[in-house]
C-alpha cells in the first residue's frame, strides 16, 4: 500500500460540520415558511441566520482552511493526514484531523475563532493553566482535545501500538498570532497555534518508518470512520 493510496482528499475536512449546518439551516427555513407562509423566505432573509446555526458553517470553513495548509505544508513529507473522523460510541463526537508521521500521531482540533489566542496561568499557590480567546476563558477546549488524544491512544494500544507517541493540537486558522506566541499547554502534551506551526509539529522527526506510518494511518482510518459517512 503506497502513501498516495492512503492519503484522503483534503476536501473531506469539515464535511460533517457542513452537513450539520445545511440540516439546521434547512430546518429553520422550513419552520419559518410554515409559520409565515409565502413570506417565509423574505422573513428568514431579513432576520439573518442565528449564530447557533452559522457557527456550524464557520466550523466547516475553519476545518477546510486547516486542511488546505496541512496539505500544502506536508505534501512533500511522509506525513499522512486523515480528516473528520467519528469516535464510535460517542454520538456525533468527531476528531477534525489526525496526522501520522515519523514522530508519531498528532490529534488536531480546529477552532474557527478569530482574534487573539493565548495561554496564561493564574493563581500563586494553586496555579491554573488557562486558554484565553480574546480575553475569554476557553480552557475547556484544552480538556476536549486532551480527551481526544486519550481516545486515539486507546485505539493504538488495543492494536499493539502502545509505544507510538500521541500529542494534541488546538489549531486556529484565523488567529492573530503574536511574535512571541507561547504554544505549549498541558506540560507539552498539547500545542495551541496556527496551521503552519501545527504542520511543523506533525512533521517532527521520530522513529516510525514510512511503512509504519502507512499501517497506522490505515488502522486509524478504519477504527475511526469518516464522520460524514452515514451511520
């Protein structure tokens, strides 16, 4: 099996988010038409799209933007990236991107937030690490990607790859990156950065050869099916 045969089309990135956006947008249009009759389409257009629906479109755009950069930066490497994978037994939970390379596996969660993204610590006696996006506490996003890392590591463990390193990344394709941006969280287990720097993380050197990279990619693609596929 060659690397080219296992590398999925980057257009798959964000497919499940895009499908959910279309489902919710259509449901809203149907509801408005039912309530207002022939004027429904005009009412919906004037009212604009609610944020809880528009957020799904933004999410899909963010995932596609990350995938485009990863594909561009990693195409001449031995790294294989799979996108939009479902976590069996966890409902609609999905992993946006998984990169497999010589240095191991990188679990990537893309966020479409714009503006300033920074890591900070609070407290003196009881120090707490925080993720701040435009000054707002979004530390729960670190918790979420850490859970994804554990889920992917568990898959590898079950199939005899317990020694393969697995790290996490929160990727912000639209962030405003400062010159002295600090990207390491959770004692280095998670990186918080833009797609260019996350691609560098995914391409880190390591002990896995090309055949092992291909085998692990195929394993994860099978164990974590495409989120956009019908269940």
